[in-house]
C-alpha cells in the first residue's frame, strides 16, 4: 500500500494550521471549557479528509471533529487534525497533525507532523519508526532519577489521580514530570529517545493511535497499568523505553485503579 498520500495530507494540513498560529481565533465549545475547536481544526480536518477520500475512497474515517464515516471497510483512518488545540490557542508551539490507519482495529501505519519544527514522524507496522526519513529508537536510560515522565489525561479525569502520580514521581526524584497537552508529540519524543515515559489515561483514540505505533516501532514497551498486554483501542496504557524504568513506573501507577 502507498502511504505517501497520508503523509502529504498531514503536511498540507499542518501548513494550514501554521498559517493561523498566533492569530486570535474564535473558540467553539464542545464537551466542556477546556474542550473546543477553532477554524484551524476544521480547515485542517477538511484538507485531510478530502485527500484520504481521493486516494482511499473505500476506507472508513474516524475524525475528531466530523465523527465516523462508515463505508463498511476493514480499514479505518483515525484523524486528529490538531492535537494540542489548547497549546495552539495559547501560542505554545506544541501541537501536531496525527493520522493513523487501522486494519481490523489494529494500527498498521501512523504519521505525526509537527508543523512548527517541520518534523515528520512515521511508522509502518513491523518496519520501524522514522523521523524525516531517518530511523529512530527509544533510549536505554534505566535510572528513574534521569527519567522525564509525560502524563496525558482525557477531559474526564480525576485531579486526585494526576496529583498522586505526580507526587509519587517526585518522591522517586524523576528528572521531570510533564503534562504537555499533546499526546501524539509526547509519544514521538519517547520514540526519539528524548523522554522515557508516556502514560495515557483516557485520551481519545485519535490523540494517540499514530503516536503509539511510532513509539512501539521505535522500541517502546506498551502495557496496561498492571504490566499486561493492551490492544490498540485501549485508552489506558503506559509506554516507556522498556528498561527497568517501566517496572518502576508500574509500581507508581498500578494501584491507581484501587485508589
């Protein structure tokens, strides 16, 4: 299968987003005050969907803003036209375009484009992860004191849970605790070897599907909160560089469901 049109759609959408970056845009509320869309989200999604329907007309599409288009296919695109809308509106250049392709609910390809830094992360199942055409891998850091830990939470989350995770990480003296509001890019940072842990807690599938595949193909270990296997649809998982840091973080997180 030719995946280049998917990458092209992500880049074209990203360029449209960059055009709006720094402007004062009207916000359209969704589920709650911190959940909203802008003209940039909608234009980006329109560009992506038009490209996908042109090149893959029989495939299903699940897009953040327009929902599910069911064409009765075993293939489905998972589209986040602007992952990190809060950052985008605030003028923080930490946002991406994220597109994943699943076959029978298993992710087989993913691309994450960071339009500010012009970085193209991509991965095909079983063929490794690339940044701008060059292979990338997770790092081998195994000392939790040197670990950067990113935690991403969905809109329906408990402040208490987030505070517990943060306090436990600080108790073990991790290097940095991050809540960056861009799941896709955090997973790419893990794949690139820049951070050691990304925890996902109830974020939507379009936030993480492409980034998770990129991280896994770069060598990341992905499990549930108890260390077991977790399918591509599950929104609660831990992704790490696969060293002893994984077990240390499991000990922090494993009790959360019982807290």
